[in-house]
């Protein structure tokens, strides 16, 4: 199929916006999004933020309709087993039957009362940095429904919020827009798990997802985001986080590859003494293209960031990792660390990694590094000398490479789910052969 | 058990072992001693099939089979075990998971049923006690952050779990203090049986005070230059290796 030109693609996308029925109070955001989307330059090879990630498979996609809830069959244990407030969406449509539980402050935009509407209006599209994230403009233009998690001052949400996005193939290639807004007021505490999954059929959709998070003073958020969709699904996603004084954000993200997957994280330290921890794992194989861009803005003093990303790139897959930490002049006494390690399990696998530090303050401690390696031959020999086959040894070593990030996850349901899921993935011949 | 006949071997382009022959019967302990660079570790590596080590001529028969034609893992499953001089650290792979996979592989090869996780854990915990390793080590990454002595004890624990027929200890005594040495030696001695043979590769006589060999061979310049009983080790301790090297030259 031929590629739609950038102009046509932009207009087609806006035709989709025109086909939505949305609440009038979201009009301003949608309008601004539309304008920015039209004005924005289409990424090309000279666009630094998109240098290694062509959008051709998206432009070939002909996404001319919105997804709708379809019947789906998920593999056994495809979803987490945990006690949680569960919100399930299928191709972007809310699935009331599959959802369960409720908590004050957790509501879909379409069900929001006037106070909640005001909160959404005041914050939605305001945390995200659309200049660094083209598809956030599109998400704004497409805003119709979404999930608001609002936790008032000194309140702790007792149960995790578990938001599931299920994709299924449709007769015509379709689009889904996912929006999440998390607002934690002062000293509030919550745990949010986002889980993108598809049924096992070959997918033909495009998912644009955007999560905005405001962590208030001394508030604490644990946030998991898993992209475990079938390999034909196109996913462009972003997570944008603002941290107030002494706020704490602990994030974990894991993605399997697909023909095109791009995920942006942006963390802004707005108040002094905030901490951000972000760990990530990416696992592209076959001919996947998987791109993680992270950007941490240290705007205030005494903040800390710890970021660790690990990737295993198999077959002819290509991964991109770009991790930037930007220390502003006022951000004295910053402690920031960024580490990115990559394991290539085939000669055709490729990683383009670029850790970047930009420092404009003089009293800070920062470190960054990236490594690219292959499986260690001495370790391979050691395992085989104990009777493990070459394949078993490769699987074990590959899993070990990322397991250091998995084994310490505080949320047991996520940890066990990923352990099981990835063991199956690694047992597939193609991943480590 | 093991019959090495006229073995020549090289590492990359360098000829290390020259025309080496050695016959080991079930139940015997053979010590291989020799100066640094004599080819002692090469022998263990050739026997276990380490990549980069190549037998250029000669034959090795292990339990009646041609060892040189077997893959690394086949040798292990057939009952050959090499305790590494430098055990590898593998963070992220739990010791328990690794041990169970190796024991499963060996049991499957022997036509025995796989052990349940529960049964295996029980056996692993008992075995770790036998080498004075805290059971907490089972949960850690393979050798991750272990001291030198703990790594060697972990090797002996693996040996106990796998119940090999031929155990090769490659300088297992190097870097061990006397207490750890005794633990390791006691572990080895507890495994002695009429069906099991040992090759103990060491630079120092000290280990052989604790693991008493039936035969001692001196390897120098890639060949066995002298063989004898356990008293040969004492003679070496007293006179060093140079007189033998002179004798050969």
C-alpha cells in the first residue's frame, strides 16, 4: 500500500476528529490541538526527535475510522490478577461489563461532574509538552473520553487503578485515542497500572495514547505501563509528568516491539526535593521498530532522578533509545543518573542509543552511560557445561539481563505477570535464536 | 571411565597439550600438578568442550563414548563436571532456577522424572548446608556478589546436585583460606564412591592433604613428565617443579 502524504495524513486525522461527538467543554482543547497538529512540521530524517523512526508504516495505514468495541478473545492470563479498580477499554470504547470497582475521584471524562470537568479543563493538555511530542497535539484534537484519577490532599487510594486497553483487528483499519489524567494533590498517594494488550489475531489498528500526571507536593505515585500488543499494532504513546516539591514518581515501562512503536516520557521537576525513578525494558524482535524517548527537566534544586533502561534486540529488529536529562541553571544540588544497556542477540539487530546530559548548573552530580553487548560467551559456556542446551542458556541469560529490573518491582501482580509472559516470549524460537 | 590417548590440543593457534595419555578407572582420584603454564587448565577445558580449545589429534573415550564428538551440554549430561577455576557471575539469573534447570537436564538424560520445584528446593537447601552456604544464596543471582570461597562452594554444591561420574576440579583451591578449603575437601570426600572418579588440578600440594589422590601426575610443557602415587606430591612440595622440567629438557 502506498504512503499517504504528510498533508493528507494530517487532514485524514482531522476528518476523524470531525466524526467525533464530544462534550462542548472539551472544545477549546480540541481546537488548540487541531491548530498545533496542522502547524507542526512533519518529522523527517533531519528532525532530531524522529531521526531513526520513520512514520512510513503509519502513513501506509489508511486509518479512516474510529475503533469500536468488538468481541475479543484474550489468551489465558492475559490480564493481571489483582484486586483493583478496573477500567477496560476495547478499541477505545469503554467496556462496562469487563470493568469493575469504583473509587471517589476516578471517573471517565464523559461521566465527570462539573467540579471534575473543571479539574480536567484546567489540567488536560497543560502538562504535556506538545513541542516535543507531535502526537500529543493530535491527541488533544481527538480528545473525547478518557480517565481522570483525582486523589485529594492527604488521601491514599487503597486499591490500584488498573486501566486496560484492548485492541482487536477491525474490518477497516481503525484508530483509538487513549487519554489518562492523573492528579495527585498534596501528600496524596496512588498506584496506576496501564496495560495495553491485544487479542492474538493480526492487528491492523493505530493507538495514540497520552497520559498526563501531576504529582503534588509530597505526593507519591507508582505508575506501571506495559505495552504487550501483537506485533502489527502501531502505537504512539506519551507520558508527561510534573513533579511538585518533594513529590515522588516511581515509573516502570515495558514494551514489546511492533512494526512501529514510539513512546515518550517527559518528567519535569518543578518543585525542589522531588524524586523521579523510571525503569524501562524494551524487547523488539522480528522486524520491529521500537523507539523510547525520555526527557527529564530539572527546573528546581535538590531533585533526584534515577533512570535505567534495558533492551534486548533480536532478529532484524531496531530499537532507538534517547534519554535526555536537562539541568536548568536553578537546579543546584541535582543528583541524576541515567543508564541504558542493550543486548543484541543477532547480527542483524540494531540499537541507536543516545544518552544526553545538558547541564547549566555548577553544583550537581550527574552520570549517564550506555552499553551495547552480545551474550557473554563465558557465561554461555558455564551454563552449557551444566547441561543446559545452547537455547536454554541464551534464554536464561537474556532473561537475566532484564530480570534485574523485573525482580524488584513492588507490585507483585505486575511482577508475576511479566515473569510468566516474558518466559513464554523467550521460549519462542525466534526471540533468542 | 576416561581414556585419553595421545592427545594434542591447542588454544587458538598455540599448541598446549602434546601427546598426552591418561587412563582413569572408576573410583580413582588423579591429581594433576605442574608449574604455571603447563597446560593444567587446558586439560579441563578440552574435556568439558570449552569453545576455543581444540583437540588436533588423539582420542578421548568417556564411559565408552567418543567425548570429542559431544556438545558441551551432552558431556555434562553424560556425567562430566568441571568445577571452574573462576566461576562466572550471572546477575538476574537466580541460582535456584539455574540449578534446577541443570539437574532437570541431567535427570532427563538418565531417564529419571523431573523433580517438582518443592522437592528440588528441599534437596537444594540440604545440599547448601553440606557446603556451609546459607540457603539465601540459592535465591541470589548465580555467583552474584559471592566471595571467592562462596563461589567455589557453589561449584561443589552443583557437583553434589548433579552427581556426575567424572569430576574435574580446576584449581578449586586457588584463593581459598584454610577453612573454605576444608569445607570444599570434605564435600569432595563425601562424594567419593567406587563409581565416581576425580581429576584434581592444582598447583599446590596443600589441597592433596585433604583430598588424598590415588595417583599424581606432573604436567610440564604440555605432557605428563612424571606419574606416581600420593608421595610424589610431597616430593614436589619439597623440591619444586624445576628439577622435572630440567629432567625433561
